[in-house]
C-alpha cells in the first residue's frame, strides 16, 4: 500500500523565478517583483506572481520545492509559510 502512495505522488519537476514589474507610487517608477513558476509531474504548471522583491528569496524557495512531493493545491500554503520565515 505504501509503495502505491509513493508511485502516485505528484512531484515538483522544476521551479524557476519569474520577474514582473510593479509600479511603486512611493518611488514613482516600476520595480521588479519576483514570483515562481512550478511544473509538476502530472503536467500542471502553476505560476504565482509577486511574491517578493528579492530574487534570492525566490531562488531559495525554488531549491526547497525542487523534487518535493507536493500537490499543487498546497503550493500557496508552502509559499505563505516560507514568507513567514524570510520576513
């Protein structure tokens, strides 16, 4: 039974930072913000934009997620917990 559970698990196949620009009224200019694109073994791709202004945070998150057994439904909770760590 345990072997079937592992076989049916959804894995994170790849993660990468994605950049976007967001207008900052305080600075009166566009600033880069970083999100993450996650590709799962079941062929789902989930992109979560505007997570952090620090690319290095997203790179750390991507390393943690890479290869993880994770349902796409729980990705937002993982990101939320991670942000609690880095702030």
